[in-house]
C-alpha cells in the first residue's frame, strides 16, 4: 500500500502548534472526546467502551493511546507519534473489513483481544472482548523491528489456524 486508505484521516502534526505542547495536547484530547466520549463507535455490532477512570483529569485510556512507558522509571511519558495519530483509532475500528488491516484475536491477561493492525502505516488498535461490549485497550505505533516481528509472527500463526474474526462493516 503506497497510500493510506481513503477513510483514514491525516495525522496531526505537532509542528503545526509551533511548539505549544498545551495547545497540542488540548487538540489531541478534543479528538479523543469527539471520537470516544461524545459518541461511541461499534465493533462487530457491539458498542465500544473504555476505562473512564480519570488520571490527571483525563481518561486512563486516553493516556494509553498518547503515551508510552519509560522502561527505567515505569512512568508514562508523552509519545508524540501516538498523539499525532489520535485521529486514527476510531476509523480503524470502523473499517475492520478493509484489506489494509490485519485483524485477529489473541489472549492477553486472561481476556480475548482483537487486534486491528494497519501494518503498512505501523499502527495498531487493541480491543478487549467483553460479554456485551468491546473495550478500547490501547493504540500504538508498531515501527520497532521487534514489535513488527512479534506481530507478524502472531498474525501468521493466527491466519494459518483459523478464519479471521468476522469483520464489522
């Protein structure tokens, strides 16, 4: 895929905010609110939910899709690339049948998860399956070689064993 899918919006660009982190973060949060708080997408006929517990005045899942863990301190630190791609999770969730996405299930922390990987643009959205809802767990860039290898291996193993999960339209 040389071009992003037509349904995928452009990523934000931090440089458009002229180095003003607060204004940038405010714009990122407004997109999160629009896409997940003020309206909710569906996946496979199930409404999407998320952890609405607040940390520093924003939902926990917001921090999961906009920051990463510092391996040394174990603290969450802003991840500029994740922040810039905040417009992507909802359209990815809404287009699982698109050929640009690799979609599969795995088991993590005792629950079934659905992974929606836009591999050619190095981005993945992770949902958890619950009895009546799907839960947004996280979304992140997959441009590290070891991450891509791990996901590719998992995708290959999954696709060899079974039919991918039904794709919502």
